[in-house]
């Protein structure tokens, strides 16, 4: 995992590639607020969480200031990584288990 990086447009562009990957959004206390993934462009997905673009009210209220991430070669690898982080960090703003693209994808932790 790479990070901790400030959640800014310039920081995202300087460190995150436009490929699949997973991320963790954190607050000032480094608490996991949200875990997510991008199946094709992590750089753009993280920009959805910039303050001016964020639509999730829980994330907005939580004071997200930074992120950790890892790029992956494939969307399925991003899903597996997201599942692992979801179960490990129990982020406060994830309201449901990570969604899978294909029914054959199984969470390595809980089997969903």
C-alpha cells in the first residue's frame, strides 16, 4: 500500500496511475472512513472524492483529508484488495460489502 497522500487534485495526479486499484480514505486521526476501488482508472475515481465532487454525505461529514492506495493490473485484483481492506479496517462510511462485477468473484474473507 502506498501513502499517506493528501486528498488534492495535484497529489492524486502526481502519485496515482490511470489503472485499476483500491484506496482507503482517512481523516486527520488516520481512521479509515471509506474503502473503495476503481476497475479501470483509480486516478479519476479518487477525484470523485475531492471535497467539491463528493456526493456521499457520510464521507463529507467525516473530514477526509488523505488517502492510501494500491494500483492493480486487473479489476478482480482491485476487488480482492478492496474486500481485504474493508474487512481489516471496517471503514465508517461503507454501508455495504464491496460490490462485485461478476457473480463468480468471491470475497477472500467472507465468501460473499
